[in-house]
């Protein structure tokens, strides 16, 4: 297993354009998370999936952000009409969880860095 | 509301000495998990140690130990015999439990550790 893969690693775009990030989790992991991290800060939760179901989305998340996980495998995070404030590292993580208990340790990808000009 | 607080933006430690990184948390859940992750300058988040809220003994993983004081809602990380490679950002995190209706993991703002030779 090659771990959690994210693509692209870097994206530079102009304000107003749409961007899409892809995350391939560890194959046996059923949960997938998206976080946003700005310089010097901790990861900020955006949304997470259990299998193909999106179970929670941050209330702070603009409607310009949408995420999907078709068939419970890879996931995409799309940002429409990007703004300069969207510039950040977008982190994907996956975990294996079978119920209410357990550690649910997150395995992170290397991230996708977005720069909006 | 669930919250993680790390009050030390930066810490210095002499090589081979021990260091404690502080973390306090707030949750209404009875069942939750506490984690520490390391983020080196390369950027990828690395899981270090986990403590479940019902675990009676403090977690240990090699040179890392988690000083869990449930009544005080603190989960400090102790790194013994610091090494130069320990220089990194360290994040305390909490996995919510069923009481809040979700299983997302939230992160603190982090502490940057500098190990001096």
C-alpha cells in the first residue's frame, strides 16, 4: 500500500477559477477526511465521509466548496470561484473505523497546496 | 463546543533532555480519543500517540508518553531524550465520540519545537 495520495501537489490559479483536488485513500480505509491548513496553524476540519456517505460538513465551509466520494473509494474536493482567502494546504486523511470505539488514527496525504492569485 | 488549546506557540529544548508540550481540551462527550501528531518541515502529518478517554494508564510509544489528566482535561505530550530530528510542529488532536453525533478529529493550533545541539 502506498499510503494516501493527493493530486495535484501544487495548484496556482487565478481568482474566480474553479479547482479540483483528488485524494486516493488507503484502500481498506472506510473513512476519508478533508482538512485545510494555513501557514502556522493547525488543520481545520472541512468534511468527512464514511464509505460514500458525506456525514459531516463544517458549518464554516462556504457553499463554493463541495466534496464527493463516489463508490466509497477516491474523493474529490472542488472549490468554485476561488478567492485569495482560499490559498492554503488542503490535506486529505483516511482511517479505518468499525464502530463507535477505537482510535480512528488518521493517515494523512502530503497535501495539495493551492495559491490563488 | 469541542476545542483543543495549545498555549505554547514555540518551545526550545536541549538535545537529550525531556520536554513537555501542553494540551487542554474541552468536550461534552464521555467517550473520546486524544492524539498527538508531528508535522516536520516536509509537511506530512505523522501520528505519534493515542489515548482513549476510558484508558486508565497513560499511553507510551517509545520516547513519547501522554500525560493524561482527565479531571483537568489535559493531555500533555512528553518527549524524552530529545533528538535533533524531533524539531517540528506538534499538534494535539481530539476525536469526538457518539455523544456529539460525529467522529471528526479536531486539531489545536500546534507547538513548534526546536531542539538545540
